[in-house]
C-alpha cells in the first residue's frame, strides 16, 4: 500500500481549518471541500501531486484504474491477451508519468518555506536570542550603574539633566579634552584619583551648569573648581578677566591663588590677586591692556574698585564667577558679605556668565537663594550635610562656664599633643584674651585676626616656620579668618 493511500484512509472524515491554518494550506496546496473544510486526502505532504486542484481528481482516477485492472484479471472473459498487455502497459506508463510529475512538483524545503520542528522551550529560547535590548532598557541600566557609583561615594545630586560623574582623571581627559599640561600638573601635585566632590562638580561645571556644592573641609573643593575654570577658558586672551574667584579672607584668597598658579603652570594663563586696592586701580583700570585672565580676591577690595568713578575694574567679560566658602559670605550683618556679593553679581554683565558656589556647610538660606536666582542650578552634596570629614575624630567637652574653657584648655596642654594646633574662638576680642592667658602659661602661641596688619597676618600664616618654634605650639584665630583649610593635628 502506498504511503499516500495509507494517509488518506487514516485521515478519512477529518477537515482542515483554513481560517486557523491558512498559511499551511497555501504551502501544501489544499483543495476546498463541499462544506467549507478541506479533507486531508488533498494535502500534498509527500509531493506526489502536480497541482493542488488536480491532485484529488488524478488520485481518484489512478485508484479507479487499479481496481478496474484487477477486475479484468478476475473476469478474463471476452478479453484477449493482447488487450490485457496493452492495458497493463498503459497503467504502468501512467504511474511512471505521475511519479515524474510528482517529483517535479516536490517543494524544496529551505529556511524560508520549510517547517522547523522544535519544542516550546526551544522556541522561547530562540525568540529571546533574536530580541535585542531596547534603547530604553540600555538607558535604564546605565542610570542604575551611575546611581550605584554615586551611592558608593556618598554623592547626593539634585537637579535636572545631570551630567555623569567621572571615576578617574584619565576619563576626564578623554571626555572633556583637558589641556595635557594641566593633567601633568595634577599628577605632579600627587593627585592620582579624584575626590568625591571632584567626581561630580567638575563635569557639572564643564557642561556650563550653575552649581552649589558642599563637601567637608579638605575634600578637594579648590581643585574641583580650578580644573573646569582653566578648561573652559582654553587659552589666554586679551579680553580682560574672564574668571573671578571670591574668597572671604585674604589668607584663603592667597592660598587659592597659589594653587591655581601651580595648576596652570605652562598654559600661559595670567592669574592675578588684588593685594592693595590703589595698585590694582592702576593695573586693572580702563587704560590697562587687559592682559589678564583670572582674578582672585576678597569682596571688600573688589567693591572698592567697582565704586570708583569710573569703575577701576571691568567685569563685563567674566564667564565664570566662583564664590568660595559661600556660607560665610552669605551671612548677614557685620561678618557677612551678602550686600557686596549682590553688587559683584550685577557687575558681571556678560550673557555667558555662570556662577558656582562652594562651601563646607550647606546653609539653608544659601540653598534657597540659589534655587531662586541661579539658572537651572545643580546641587551637589558629599556625605551627611554639615558634618565633618570621616577622618576627623570629634569630642565634646562640657565645661560649665567661660572660666571652665580655660581650665579645659590647660588640661589638654598637660596631656600633650602633636603640634601644630589651631584654636577657633567666637570673636576677635576673645582671641586676644585667650592669647594673653596662654602666653602666661609658657606656651608658644600666636594669634591671627582682622585687626592685625597684612604683614603680621602674612607672617603668622607662614606655616613652614612653625616647626622651629618648639614642641608645644598653639595658634588662636578669630572665627572670621577662615583658616580651617590648613592641615592641623588638632582644631579646638
């Protein structure tokens, strides 16, 4: 029995649903039946038909011919041998012809029209392999990686469209094309890995975004704004000051100036600091050749020059205004510089001007002012707000009264300490009193405050000479002098 005949008998009475299996029906050339279905007899699974419409009819003719041949052999009456031979030869010829036509009409199974048998599990695996990750998924994975990095370094960021942080200085050079000489100066200074505040603040400023940044003392805030300033200015130009750095005290301004000069060595940038207002008026006045790029100063000296008639300094070309220790400068009253800062901001009239505020503490009023007055500001905070660095050990002593403070100080001296030690007090008057008290105790001590002359303050600020003063050495500083950047073993 032929294979096709066996399939026809086993599938007798079954119907083929064209609605559900229309594609298979077109592939195998299915013929419609009388009742809208299709019988399995007409399915050309084995490629034995020439065409779909003729296959059923030819199949029926072939079967009928075979039955007739058997019947003629049984009856035998009235039939001669010649006729029987001709009939046999004719049937055999028809079969050969059908086989030839069937072989010619056999469809080639390829990747396009063949059937691929697999389990449902294999099908799911193939589908998953074909699917490529979408743009949304890739972006979500990237954001998750960045958030983990910020959480690891305790970087808190607020704002919209935030720039990604950097992990190394090499990444900084590759992505932002920092001047090679600046990178050499960074390496020569011993900085191999950026600190947390540098990781986020530098990209924010390099994207031209206004910034309010807070990080503990000693966390590298000076470098965090010096690198983007020099990168943004690119090269020296005779357009006047294009970057302005404001510090609350002359000591801090002098320290920032020194660090900036070291970082810009070999780039040709001309960095200046105002020491005396009279000299600055002649040097930076309207008749100057404007051969300068960056200015580091305190608010009062700059205000003196701006109030001259005509103004002794021009800030119309300033592209970056950096306020260091902004919480101190924004204080109200005698010790604050809020009014002076307002005048300085108004003097920077360039439409390219951007502002960045750095501080060791995150004052609430400064934050609110920045949100109201800065354009699309980004807030960056490292660690817990208004807390000391993790490397600082803190201890709180209850002394009961003002006289108890002096007693506690004497006890600390008796226990011994590793010099130098810095003592902060509330006011200039208190600094003078404590200085005289400690002098009588035979301790090598010095005092620095705003009532001293510039030369006296400068000599006191020469920290390298302190080691020659002896094993026990204290410095008493008024709170407004902002010497907290210095490296001390103890701060009281």
